[in-house]
């Protein structure tokens, strides 16, 4: 039997200010390199350039893919998770879409804190899972209305108290 996904979303770190900060680091590194070559004629690249290029490559490859189908909610979050992480419907006690503050999880990315685990790349809206074992998982989304519609279609949307 084929398990067809009802919803799919791909996200990445495409925030303009993030790339602006990296550009500043690279710019400073190039400036530092110019001064460095005036004093020392070596081929060692300054730290600023290495740091900027490393950050640029890292953020260019971060991808969060969310799928919702009849078996559950599945995510891939490269490079934080290798392979697919699945949350089956029989493991999920509650699921709903909600807004959250950046401070709640301490930023974006793969976050672990008092509120549970969060997988997000940007924004302030997520799919809140409360598993039957008590664990809380938040998966960021840029398409809350579409997620809400799919959860309603699957009859999986649970009522909840505001967090």
C-alpha cells in the first residue's frame, strides 16, 4: 500500500540579516587579509575569512523538510539529523499549530530546552506535538494555514490550552 504524503514543506536559513552578518565577517576578513599581506608575505588566510566561509557553507546546506501523511509527521533536518525522524499518529497525544517566541527555545536550529525540542529555521509559527510519553516537540512552519487544513482533513487536530 502506497503511503502518499498530504503535506510537504522545505525550509532553509534564508534570512537576509544572517547572510548580511556573514558578509560583514567576510568583508572584515578580506580587509584583514590586505593588511596581513602588507606586513607578511605568506599564504595563510586570516581567521575572519575562514570563519565567514565556514558559516556561509553551513547555513547554505541547512535544510528542514516536513512531511505529513496518514502514518504521522516526518522531518529531515540536515545536517542536524541524519535520516528521517518520524512521529507516528499513535505516539502523538496532541498536535496543533501555534505561535512561539524566539526566546522560548533560544534561537533557531535544533534546540533542546525546558519547552522541549524544537526544529526550526526561521519564523515564529510551528507545529506543536505533545507525545503520549510527555515529550514536547515543535517543528517550525512557514505555512500554518496549510498545516492546519491537513491536520483537520486527517482529523488529527487536537484542542489545547494556550501555551
